[in-house]
C-alpha cells in the first residue's frame, strides 16, 4: 500500500509544495512531503504568488519550507512524483542501487488533461493553470490509490 508520497519539482517553491498542500487536503491519512532537485531556495517558504493562488482555493502553504531531494528519499517514500521529465531524470540519477521505489510523472494521474508535465508558474506566471493541473492530478492519484472510493 502506498502511504508515503513525495512530490518533486525544481525549486520546491511552486509546483511541489502546491501538490503537497492539495494532496494533504485530499488524503490527510497519508504521509506527504515535497522537495526540489535544486538547492536554490532551501528553507524558504513557497513563492508568494503561488501561496496567494493556493490560498484562494482554500489551501494554506505558508507553513511549508523548501528542501532538496536526497537519495535517502528513495527509502523514506513509497512513491515519488516528479512535476516534469527533467526533474524525473534528476531524481533517477540519484537512485541508490537496489532501490525499487516507484518514480513517475505526476501528470500520469491526469491523462484527461493531455499534459505531460506541470509547467513551472515561476516562469510562466500561470499559477492558476498550474493549480488546475495539480488538482486534476491529485484527484487522479486519489482514485488510483482508493479505487471504488
């Protein structure tokens, strides 16, 4: 049973903390965290415009702090979800020998959207579009974890 999920993006200040907040709201019984593949924003809160966009949907990200993805995360989590292919490859490059932890694209859980990644709103400035996609993928993840619920 998947009970520990890690969401990963580049800086851990927009997409992955949004996914963490939304997934926690949908599935509070699970252990959910987020991280970034870069060390650019360590210990910083999520980006202000992302916090504002999430807050308008009832999701509070203020208490989250950025951290960097580490090889030990393969042992700490059952499922690691990357926001895009670049970050998926960075994650896989750190995979410890023998680890069988599943690493997938988060958008795999939202095939109906036609998206193959969650665009980075830090650059696109489309915070609501990113949140729409994260919400769709989080709902798909919940359906995959709890079929028939």
